[in-house]
């Protein structure tokens, strides 16, 4: 595949905060530690103060991979984590059915490529790409479906616990529907077999996801972490206890959020007084402090402060961080240098810097994941035939239609010259009226405004009439936009890997790895 790069600004799809971060705006500097470039990453490596237990991390990972039989690249990377000169490059995501939207794939590719670039820049050190599975999330409705072209496939299941622990016994119908889309081509059969093995031969969603993602990316040495683990949580126990009792994260994040809002940015997350859930099988509910006790919401479970401390010490795995404390947990147990996230993630991580500082945990380099649009051959040909460049496809459909009509009409559709002439006449009328009676100038202005509105409406009617003459070409513009921007949004936010894999096989993933530039700062357009 060939790649072309355009600026994120040109896509019109990213927030002001993200664009300002990319453009190194001064007012954001206090909300992160290091710039997302080689110099910033070098500083992060030099100053990384990792206090986690590397031996425990390696043992936990080896145990989690015990039944998977990882290849040499993954095995070596896990072993390298025991060394003090090894660091991680991490991305995280929910356990979406069949990997969910394409941006999940793009997150992992960005992490892989950044690890490769860091190794080239610092050959004396090791860098391991990591996918952090959000196994403790409990919002099943967010992950239980997938879109393949225009087909919506869902997994029907009732659950109130952590999605990583969810049994896969009821997923067979969704697997069958997914396989039906994949078809009987060589590429379709390969990914269908992987999906069957992942979801029908593993007992829970975490293991199923690990199997599938590992098979897609193991040759790049990707290490997959399930942090829903007692040994890993034990390293985080002191912060869990202090934060639940003292509500430090709530205060720190609230202050940061207010400061961002004062600068005109929208905040992504809201901290709570207690930013932890109580987690056991089939249950993940918020902890609330009421009447001198710590209560597990919607249950009869409660703790005094002393009982809470004992529970955390004895069973740290039962305390699950929410979205604002999960990043800190990650940085406590991983020797991490950079976190790869989407626009919303980069934004909410900036709300967390003050809390990291409070707990004296190193804040990683924040890196916006690579974004991409794959333009199929048919769509590219249609664009070129219509006289548009690849960059033009990011313009709204109506704007593209207006551009096309202006380029291809023989009629004069603009009334700009006529409007200027009429305005000149009204200005003379106003001057004459003012000489007769000063109050008449207001009436002249009103008449001028009314005439301008009439001319503007007439110009729109001329455009609509001309558009009707070019219905075929304008319909082609609509078709290309719908094909490349399903539901009116970026392709990567809707489509699953399935159509890409069926059409291009392993070449799709290898092309992403080949063409994504994690430090490039541009949006990637891929052409077959």
C-alpha cells in the first residue's frame, strides 16, 4: 500500500486541545511532563524512576501466557522486562468484540512502531510494546457489538461484573454471524479460524482477546497485560488505601479540570470522591462513603475504615480503579515511557498530571495514536474522475458538491457583482434620503438588507437548479463520502478490521506498520 500524509487540522476531526498539544501551545505545558518527540522521550527515559517489581511483572506475564505458547519475540520481550534497561510503550483499550473499531488496531501499531524507533535511537536499551487489556471495565454495552460494512453484529449477554472475567459460553451466535460476513476466501477463512479459536476455545473474554490479538501481532513482539491480578494490585495497595480514605485524586483532578476549562478546553472525565470499585465475580460496583462507612453501591457490603484497610491488604485484587486512577496503576506496575491514546484519552490524561505529581509517580509521554483512512481503489478512481484530490475528501459533502458545480457549470451562479451594484445604488438612495430627512436613512438600510437577503436566496435557488442538472456526479460524491465516512464520521471509528483483512490479508497490518509514523504528527491516508 502507498501512504500519503495530511495534517490533523485538515481533517476537521480533532479537538482544539489535541491540536494545541500537537502544535506545542505554551498554555498546555503544565499539564504534561515531556513533549511527544525524540528529545522528550529521551528525557523521559533518563528520568524514569520505576519502583515496581520487575520479577513479579515477568512472573505474572509468564503465567498469563502459559497456555498460549507465545513465539520467540513475545517470550524474549517478557524476559527483557526483568532488566533495568528495559522500558515499555503502552496502549490500552476495552475488550471489544472481534477487536471492535479499526482504531484499536491503529493504537497497537503505533505502540509497536514507537518501540522500534526508540530501539533505533537508544540501542543500549530495550523497548517493549504493550497492550493493556481493560479487563476490569464493566460496561458491556460499549463492547458487545461490531460493525462490518453495513452489518451490525451483537453479543447478547447479561453481566454486572468485569468484562474480562465474562464467560464466552454465549458468544457462539455472534461468532457465526461474523464468520458469515468473512466468507470463503483465503483471508476470510484465516481470520474466521482465529476468531473461532479465540472465542470458542477460551473460557473468558480476557483470554479470548489475548489469543486473537496475540495471533495478529505476535511477530512484532507485542506483550499483552491483564492487570486484574492480585500480585500486581498488591504493588498499588498503598495508593488504593490512601486515595479511598483521603480523596486526594478527587481534589487534584478537580483542580486540573477547572484550570483546563479556564483556558477554554472541554474536559473528558470527572473524578469522584472515591475513584475505585469493589470487584468480585459478577460484581463491580462503586465504593461510597456514607454515615462513617464505606459502602459497596447496590449491595449490603460495607466496611469500617479499619475493615477497609484489612480488606485492601488481604485482597487488593478486589479494588478496581476507575478511568482516572487506572492510568496511575499502569505506571506503578509497568516501566513505562509513553502512553499511546486517542484524542479523548490524551485529553483526559492531561487532567491527571497533578495527581501523578501528588503520589510521586512518573507521568509518561503522551502520544496521539496514528489515525488512518484507507481509500479503496474504486473510491480513489471516483475522486480523481470528479477532479478532487485525496485531501478534499475530508470536506463536507455539500461543500464538495458546491465546488464541483462551480467548476463544471457554464452558467453564472454568483450574484456577487449584482449585489455590489445594488448595494451601491442603495447607498446613494440612503445619502439622498438623509438630505431630505435624517430618519429616512434607517428605512434605506432596512430596504438594502431586505434586497441582500432576496439576492442571497436567489443565488441559492440558482445553485439548487444547477445541481439538479448534475445529479449523477453529485450522487457519486455522496456515495464516496458514505463509503469512506460511515455514519458521517472517520472510518476508523466505525469499521472493524474484517473488511480490511478479507480484502488485503496480512498486507493490511504490515502496511500499517510500514507506513505509520508515530512521531510524524500527521494523519495517514492509505491507498491499495
